[in-house]
C-alpha cells in the first residue's frame, strides 16, 4: 500500500490580472484521507486543484507536499478532470500507460509498466476492455480509464476535478464507490472537487467549503462508516449545516 502524501495549503492567494480567485486559503489533507471540496461555480475550486498540482503558481502563500514546497508538477501527485481526456487513437491499455511517460515520472522497465497497467485496469474492472478504443466506451467506462491512468502512476495524492459530473445517477454512484475503494486500497490522499453536497457526504472523510470570495468558509468531519447510502437520515443535519453555509456565502457575495 502507498503511503499517502500530506498536503498543506498555507495562505494561498491567486489573482488573475485584477481579479482575485483565491484569498488566503488554508487547507490540509492528511495521508490516506479523502477530502471533498465544495463551493458554488466560479469560486476557485478548480484553480485550487491546479495550484496544488503545481500547474499554476500562487500569487502568495505556499503549497507543501510532505513539507516540500510545490514549484511544479510532481510525479507523486495525479490530477483527473471531468473530461476523461482519452486519446482516441490509443487503446484503453495504451491510454492507461500514457501517464507513465509524463515528465518527471520515474523510469520504469517494460515489465513494470505492464504490471502497473494490468493492476490499474483490474482496480477499475476493465481488464476485458484493455484492447478497446475510446469510441467503444460508455461515459462511465471512459471515466474508469481516466482513474486507472492515475492509479497506474501509483500516486501518493489524487486530485479529482468533478470527474463524475457528467454521468447518470447509477453510473455516478458506481464511480463514487470505486473512488472510495481506490483511496482505501492504495492509501493515497485525495482531494475531490464536487458541486454536489450529497456526493460529498457519501464519499468524504472531511468536507471543506470554498466561498464565492475564494476563502474557506466551513469544514465538517464526516465520521459515519462506509457505505453511507443507507444512512441518509444520520447525514441530514450535516447536510442542512453545509447547505446553510453555502447559501450564506452566496448571499454575502451578492
């Protein structure tokens, strides 16, 4: 099992020209923890993920992974988007292997690469589709391939930007459980962006709310055991608290 990374954002501020996106964000993801990041559209959730991934530099503040300041992409941090971003001319197997050739990735032998791809496909239940092309996949299967591409890198941190937002409810529920299993089985830390309070309640160990002004306005620990889909009543009060905080944030920014 991978030892999850300790991710810390300290006073992170991000500005584009004259527009402020993030404003003094403090956030921590403990090793092996699954944190859901909620917030209204345009509040900076995706920007925060890009900063943590090392794809965007902060205006001020710092991101640290295991105490080391992030100044660019890191091999132990994998990022997945809402669009699976599969290369249409490559098979499922080769799409999964593609992430192993990214810059700064450790050099692997052909045998090790093959083993990682096989293990990643097994983890998402797609061993049977390894020779298929993306055009042969459903939306849910394509997202499984995108997750497998991340898992094949054996990351210590997973960053996911609304990866299930375009899926139907049944497929989405299946992918939620797959994400939970992947985090638990690998030991990776995970920061999961979603706009759906119910999804956050179902998957996360901790929920943080980013307000319209780019500041964190709330944190909640979710201490109920998995699976939680049968514990809707127990989650009710927590859901109301989060919804009220979200509505207050939107009202203050209006």
